[in-house]
């Protein structure tokens, strides 16, 4: 894809945050991970592979997630999605804004604590 796309592989927690901080898009080809939420918390559009029938709708309340079905988790399909986003700055910006809104509305610790307490009371 070019010199601005990097496969990071397995990295420690500190390095994962450093990589997210300099990224424009988060891509996790399969299996749900807390990294999905952390990426959204850093206002990154998320491209996520659904290799196990995972419900990711709770993270996509504001159009900030692109779900890749199990049968489409491959290099060519992912490259097409990335190229489409990279070439469409408006779509990329909308997804970033959606990630920010999702983080504020659903992933903020104060919001989570309040919802938890409401259930208990």
C-alpha cells in the first residue's frame, strides 16, 4: 500500500498507545479486543474484522466503524477499504467525528459509572 501503511504486529501496551496517537485509522482484521474501544477513545475510525459473529453495533452508534465480514477478511478487500477512506477525506473526517462522539457518549468512564449505578439503584 505504500510507506505510510505499517503492520505493527504484537506490541506492548505503551507502544500500542504510541501507534494510535500517530494514526489516522485503526484496523484490526479479526477478533474483538479492548483495542477497539481504546482506538475509538482516541477518536480513530475503526475497521474491524468479524471473524466470530461479534456484535460491534454498540461501538458504531455514530458511523465510526466499518465491519468486515469473515469471508472478506483478506488483503485485497482490506486494501480497497483503506484506499477508499484515504481518498475520501470527508468520509474519514465523519468517521473521526463519529468516533469522538461515540467515545463521549458510550465509552467515557463517567458515563459508564453512571449507567452502572442506575442499574444498581
